[in-house]
C-alpha cells in the first residue's frame, strides 16, 4: 500500500525525533507541522506537544491549543484526552478551547481507556460510585495503566470498594510495569515527555504507600507481581 504524503512526512518526522539531537528535533518539528497541514491526526498532536513544551521551537500556547483541538476533532483520541488537561490548566484558560467535560466525554466515546479512567474517577467522586468504578474496570480491561493504578489504589485503601490489599498491590504494580514499558518504548521521543512524568509520579506515590501502610500481616514477597517487579530493580 502506498503511503500518503501525510503518512510519509509523519514517519520521517518520527525518525528524526528518534535521533534526539537539537538539529534533528528541529527538523522533526518542521515535518510534524507539514504533516499536520496535510491532515495527519497524530502529527497534529505531536506538533501541538512541541508547541506546548517548546520542543525544537519557541513555546506557543495558542498554537498548541489549536493543533491539539484539531487533532482531537480529526479522531485522535489521545489528543482529546490531552485537551482535557489544557482546559484545566491555568496557562490555557484564555484559549477558548471549550469545556473539559465535553472533551473528556468525546475521548470516552472514542474508546480512549485513560479518558474512561478519568471519567470514572470523576463520577466516583461525585457519588456515582458503581457507575464510576464500572467505567474504571472497563478501562482496566482495555489495558489502561492509569485504570490499574486507580482501581488498585481503591482496593488498597478500601474507600470505594471492600479493601483487598493483595489484589490492590498486584494491580498497581501491573500498572507501573505497563507505564514503564511505555516509557522505555518512548524514551527517545521528546513528544512523549508526559508518559515519563506520569510514570515517575505514580512510582513515587506507590512507593510512599508501600512504606506508610502495614500489609495486615501479609509479607510483601508473597504478592507475586509486586515481588517480581521489585526484585527486577
């Protein structure tokens, strides 16, 4: 199958970004921009990330919002989830990109697992516990690391569910492992910066939970996924 111009430009941009040098990243940004103008949804998102974080170019908030929104409207679900974050950020409040609830629902309708987790968490906190937890469980079934961490945390704490420390630990470490794999795959790409930050944040949070909460007589090394994950490090 022949590649379209947009696909060819996007693939070339990814190759340049992987080189991870100043000149290569600047070239990648140019190619993402060209692919975006040719209608490539993921290129729009990557270019928006470059604008938002100042990768290979001067930081440009307005352009970041514009291209992230266009990417979401073109059907790229990760961009729709990203727009939710932009809506909530004080740095982007004046950009008129719409309601975070609208974009979150759109991302859920697209089948984005991380958005399902976030929507489930919001519904749970609003008091719609059964519906919220069901949505988070659905995200876990779809392989969402964020869903695993949220559901595992709920099982650990026993706040919204009957507490099950062992099951909670297993889920949290599975989520961390999946995030770690994502970070490993994307470590050469500056536009995947957020996944690295997310993994680091959750690693610290889970570590604090481990050392601040007794296991109720359970030996940590009897929890298979947890011990496997820890021993590898």
